C-alpha cells in the first residue's frame, strides 16, 4: 500500500472535548445516483434525477455517460441541490477511440463497460493509479464470454483495457464471479434488459460480496419496469424489454451517515439525520441495528429524522458482513470498552485499497490492538494516542481517522480531501458537527 505523506496534506482532526449535539443533512446516495444515471442512459425517454449527488464519483459517471453519447443537463436548484436531466444514448459510430476516465470509482469501472458494449465504437477504460490495482477480471471475462472484444493493456483482469462495442449484445447465460465485488453482477443486471435475448446470470461458486447491493440493483430495475426473476439464491434472470424513463428523488447516503452517527457514539452526544427513509435497499440502514447493539439510543421520528444518542460506554460487537460500513465501524470498535470481531468482509481487500490491512495498520499506529483475520478484523480495547492516520486515497479511511480524532486528541488525517469521492463537503460538515457540543460528559 502506498500513500502520500506530505506536511501540507495533514488535517488536524477536530477534538473539542465535548459531546456533539447537531443535525447533519447527509449528501445523496452515490450507489443510487450512479445506478439511476446508467439506467437513464438506456431508458425509453428523458429522465430526471432530483437531489442528485454532486461528488467526484458521480461526476466521473456523468463524464463517462456523456462520452458514450448520453445527454446530461445539470440544473442547480434553489435549495442548494442539483437535478440531472438525462437524454438516453444517441446512436454513435465513432472512428476514433474514446477515453473513459474511471478515476477510483468502482461503479464507473464496473458498470460502464457493459453499457459501452451496447454502443458502436472503441472505448479505452483507465483511472487513477490505485484503480489499476482494483479487481476487474470478472467483468472482463463476462464481456468476452458475451462476445465482446476486449484488449487488455496491463495486468490481466485489470485496468486499462480497450473495448469494441458493436451496438448490440445477444445476451444469454453467463457465470460471474461476485466474490471480490457485487458490482460485477450488478453491472450485467443493469444492461440485461437491453440485450437481444436477456441475461441469465449465475454467481460462480464461492461467496458473494455485499449481496445487499445486488438487491438494490434488482429493486431499482423492477421499479423501472424490468422483469427480473430469482430462480434461486445464486442466480438472476433479466428479460429483454424497455427501461421506463423516470423522475426520481434520491435518498441520502446512509453509509455516509455512518461517520456522523459515529460522532455521537464516541462523544456520548446526539446527532440527528433528516430524511432517513422508512424502508430502503441501502446497506447503511443497518446502522440502526448495529449501533443499538453497541449501546446507542435511536429514535426514528415521524418527520423522517433519525436521532441517535451515544452511550456513556461503547459495547463491542460481533458483526458479520458489515460491508462498506466496516471502516467506520472499526473506528468505533477501536474506542469500545470490549472486544469486537468484524467478519465476512474479505472482499474489502479489493476496494479503493486493502481496507483490512489499512485499518489494522493505521489504528495500531495510534496504539490500537487490531488483528487481521482471513475475512475481517479482531479489535481489542486499547488506549489510543495522537499520531498521523493514513488514508491510502480511500474516502472511508479518511472518515475513520476523523472519528478517532474526535475522541483522541492530536490525530492528524493524511489527505482528508479524498472524501470528495462521495462527500465533497465532509471537512466542513465534520468541523461544524464537532463544534456543536454541549457540556462534556
């Protein structure tokens, strides 16, 4: 793992020494915004996404879809949010190779190549240096199995590569390895209805990472009129057909709500998150169950506001498949009074960085007691101290460092700007919340 460590990138994590007491309007869900953006490119008319996420990941998706021939108009609203008006893919037959910048966005590097196969032209996919270390083999293999020409330019099964789209895909039966990321299965589900014969997708033997995100994809498709069947727990069938144009308001990103809820946990304070959905496919909704187990008091008010009151003492937890919540959860567990074990998250080794190794390394640098397991982390109580917390170009590592800094004086986060991936205003939101406190407990 590599990271830059220059003095001008160090951010002093706020540590006011008081219990937070604030309200945080959490930015929109990246997962939903980018799924709806891609489906709008394939829809049967003009679509509108309201309260869309403004972040690097969503900007990269917009750029990629525009490069493929999608029309996207960005409309700022009076309340500070943005709407996106999307005109579906127009016929394109370029004689030049079009470059697609994936940045470090998994949804772009995994979701867009199958879409590009439905467009006529040559498209080269590449991204940030860290992107070339993220698993891509399952999507490359699946596209080749579907008859798409893919030429790899670096390590096999990694970025960069060039894909030749012919404008159509026959579809058919395909096996996809979902052990390292659910996004490989979601990527094919998203375009299945626009293949000539539909798709029958079977997960390869082994675990399926973050199945909640596949459920999100299936529900989103069904909302837009796509017929998706589940013959069994490891297979999906998508019927050919149209994808209905839509006008949708995006939910707040409940995974990104985690650090702010964590602020109340680690300071025995109170945080309110407006617009928390009554029901949702987002894995972040698990925060309610997880943090209650760890001692929080949680209310979901009639107006949709979620109110979390942190405990005087954080209890440890044994949690299976915390998925993308794991970095935030690990930071809370490092401050708990009892031991914790986070399992079922081996796939996090292939995210923006090897998150398991990164979390163990950085928490232990601050005096923690974290042991890497084959599929997770074991975290023992330990007195943490000041120090620099590395982020490895990973937004969730940066927020984990901020959480620890709220409870431990003298923590400096390296490259807090990496939070712009999904939450450009994080430093300001965090500082405001950190200084919202009442008398210290």
